[in-house]
């Protein structure tokens, strides 16, 4: 019996660990897409089947295992649909594999009731730990009823129920701790992944992600023989804003400027904060003439906007923008960044609050 308990434990840990690697790349919750929830339910059902194949033989006609745990996990992380799918898969397999009998019919009923019960418990507005405890109690009650119906010997019933209850509680506690640890690991992974590519203050791409996206886009542009325009922009006299109103007010200006950029550019343009008060916009399939129009529109929108930095203070700011375009202005796409930066410097030198298109002759 203890060997079979160990095998069940190993199967659970293995399947949960494999699923955790999948969960790192997907946003799995009760609002996930229907195909994803169907996949979760099928995966849990297959796990339940494997647990039943390595079940603990109590009597020649009675087996027990930890099939409740896959159903419980699908309820907590996937909601009603995957829970019912997992329950139906397990219940159907129980009858097909072990044959039609009173035991298999009762097992099918218990599995379906667990699926319904776990789904109902999952709707309760309590923390996950409480849902887990209520579900395990529900499972113990349902299985104890089935044991009472199937086992007529009171002494043997007591022994079976004791072993089952203790093993279920211990395994449930371990699996709960294990899944909580994995959930925290997934959340930490997603947070670190986001922080590696997203600017924490504005929510735009950071400079590392800008470099990655530029390399990817540059290859596509060359391959498809398209135009690519790059805007480098910088807030004029930003140091004066920080010195006068404080860095927290400077942060407000940066966040609000990011909103203006997002609202002014197209949804598929690549907007980044390259550091400090410096931003960039990659305009995909955009010739120089249109890039000038976009840049001028951004400049005017910023100039006319009020930046609300406190209850009593609204300020205006201006920006300078440098533009370079491949291939009609810059024939080497690798020089696009350098030329856009040169154009930005010219905009600053010409008095700021200006848009300058790179000109190799100048």
C-alpha cells in the first residue's frame, strides 16, 4: 500500500511540475479562452486516469487514489468548465476500464459530485487556502459515504477510512504547499520577465527591448523592402522641471508624455523610453514625409497639453524631435539610430521645440 501511495505522489508531482512550465507562458485563470480551459480539463482528466491506473487496491473490487486532487486543481485554476471535463473523463474511464458494477457507478457519481462541489466552493469569496480546505472536507465526506455503502465490515471500514483520510490530508497539504510555491515562482518569473523589457515608470518598452525590437524590425524591413522611420525625442529643459518641482513631479511628466505618445501614434508603432527624458518611436512602413507629419503632430500635442503635477500647479513642456528614415534618407539601416540622434541634436541646437529631419549634407 505504501508503495502505491508513493507512486501516486510521484505521478502528481511530475504532472504538476510539467504543467507549471506551460503556465509560465500562458495566463491561466477562470477567464482564459475556452480552448485553453478545455486543455486544462483534459490534462487534469488524464492525470486522474493515470492515478487510477496506479490506484491503491483496498479489496478486489474497491480501489482508492488521489483522483480528487486533479479535479480540485482544475477547479481552483480553471473554473467550472475544466472541472466538469476532468470529472467526466475520469468517471467514463472508471467504468470502461474497470467494468460496469455498483462500485464503478458509485465511483462515477462521487467523481461528478466532487466536480460540482469543488466548482461551487470555488465561487465562494474566500482565500485559496480556505477553498482548498473546504474542498478536501467535501471530498472526504463524499468518499466516506461511498465507503459506507460498499464496505459492510465496520472494522475493515474504519481501517480503510482511517488510512484513506490520513493519506489524503497529508498528500493534500503537501500538494497545496507545492502548488503555492510553483504559483509564486510563476508570478515572480512573469514579473522579472516584464521588468526586463518594460520601463517601470511609463509602461513603455525599455532600452533593452527597444534594441531587441529594432533588430527584429530592421531585418523585416530589409526583407520586405519597406520604409522605416525612427523618431528620437527629448523633453526640453527637463532638469529645470526636476529642480523646480521635484523628481516626483518629473515622473508625472514622463508618465503623461508616454500617454500622449501612445494616443498619437499607431497601435503597431514601437514606442520606448530609452532613458531619462529620452524617448523613441519606430514608425513601421513609414516614409520620411509621413514621419515628419507624425513628429509634428506629437510636438504640437505635447506643446498644447497641460501637465497636472499637483493640485495647484499645471505646467507646459516642449519636446525636440530628430528623424531618420530608411532607405530614402539613410541608405544603411544600421546608421538609423546615429542619424536620428544627430537630427535630435540639431533640433536642440536650433532652439528646441522643433522637428528636424536628418540631412547628410547638413
